C-alpha cells in the first residue's frame, strides 16, 4: 500500500499534463476496457489511459505528441521572425533583416519555414486527436509555456516552451550521412561540420533588435538557424523509424511511418539549403566560425556541400552490401535518446524540473513499449 500511494501521487502530478482522452472520445469508451475490473481499476485509473490502443502504442504516440508540440513551438518562433505570417501559421509580423539573412541560404527560406511550421502543427494536432479518438490520454504542455522569447521587433512576445537563444548545435549528422563505411547503430561517431556550434551557446534568432547588426553577426545567427533546422529534422527522421519498430497496431504503424517520412523530407530540404550558408566568423563572437566546407581541411566526400543524399553505408551487418539509409534507427532507448539530444542542444534552458520529469516519464514509457508477441 505504501508504494502504491507514493506512485499514485507522482502519477497524479503527471496526469495534470495529460488531456483526458475519455472526455474527448465521448461516453462510448466509458465502461469498456479501462473500467472493466475491480481492484486493478484504481491503479489503472491513476496511470495514463491507453483506451483502445495497445499500451505501448499509446506511450509511443504520447512521446511523439510531446516531441511534435516542442517542434511546433520552436518552428513558430522561427516563423514569427523569418517565415511567412498568414492564417495558416499566425503569430508575429516578421523581421525583414533576419528574413533577408536567412534568404542568403535560399530565396524561398520564408516559404519553407512557414511550411515546416504548419506541418508540425498538424503532426501535433493529429497525434493528440488520434489518441483521444481511441480513448487514450493525449499530451498537453501548455502549463510549461513559461519561457520568455525574443523581444526583437516582429516576435509575438508570447511565452515559449523552448529556447532558441542559447543553442549548442551538434552538426555531426553532416558527416554521418556522408560516411560510406560507418553507422551510428554500430557505435561509430562522426565529426561535426561546424565544430564551433558544438560548444558554447548561440542564438538562432535575434534575441532583440540589438542582434540585427552588424550584418555579419546577423548572418551568423541565420547560419546557426540553418544548421539548427536540419539538426532538428534529421532527429525526427531517425526518431520515427526507431520507434516504429516497437509499434503493435498496423494503424499506429501507418501513422508513424507516414509522419516520419515528412520529417525526412524536411531534413533533406534543410540539408540542401544550409550548404549555402556563407563562410564567416561572427564579429560579435570570434569563437563562432562557419568554415568553407568545400575546401581543406574540410571538403571531399565527408564535407562536400552538394552531397545531400544519404551515402550508402553499412546496415545491420558488415557482411551485407552497403545501403542508402536513414541513420541511426536503433530502437533501444530511442525516446530517451531523443530527449537527451534536445536537452543537450539547450532547447529547454530555463524550463522547470517538472517539465524535465514529465518528459522523462513519457520517454521512459515509450522506450518500455514492445511489439506485441516480442516481449
Ligand atoms: Fe514533426
Ligand atoms: Fe519536424
């Protein structure tokens, strides 16, 4: 009893951030499944509800819903300042100078930022609505929307879930996708394209109007954003196939495969665009250097900017032929690993201990999911 009441208390806290799936799904789900038996019902009621979904599938979708809410929040901040503000992606009024610096990478950057932002909104909304339609609890991170965002002209000023002003960006995906002999699933590690982004804390949006000049500093911020776009989306491109391997229902598998593919499309676009980021040293931070990736000591196959399609590499076994693949796709600990990756990039600097505890719970429950029959 003692351990039950302790668990009950922590579950109660956690439930504050879960939308009640039963309410959304309607009375039809009441009285079935969840409330079917006697004593275990109490314990079951204290936990997240899976409704008609296999428990592991609901846990995987809840972690993905949280990841999508986080993606939406960061993309909204980019769109407010650097994208297109319209009724599809409302909020903010644009920062012409920041948008112009982004457009050095490609003249259509504002359209791509807008479209990536809209896509994240739909991922978040769809997954939560699907959970609710099955009588499962959905995810709500609104209580954690407490971080101050940019005060630059054009930002909406609304509180944020994520912090884009102190990023440490791991660009090792650049060489990971160019290697023909190594695969992170084999434990291989890869050097970053921009070593100085992997250390320190860097803004990816103008923190205030003071960041709008000198132009070289603003370009460094836009370059950081360009690398961050691809870094985020390659994470999504790996996360979905990693978790798909432990889904049980074919419909949930369809959801995970279908959304995961769009993350890969986003990554491919950003991978191409950021190859156009101009070589420079930030005049406001001489430690931040964007090197020429096509010239020594960079260059050649591991860095050449037009090699944006995944080079074939080892897959599953070194005795099998090489294959062009998304990587990594290791499924063990994939959700916890994704959370660590987002945390290490500084995206949650300023967030509360309750935020980290809630996300850790969602990740651990997703990682505990097993394909039915493979327990
Ligand atoms: Fe997404
Ligand atoms: Fe995404």
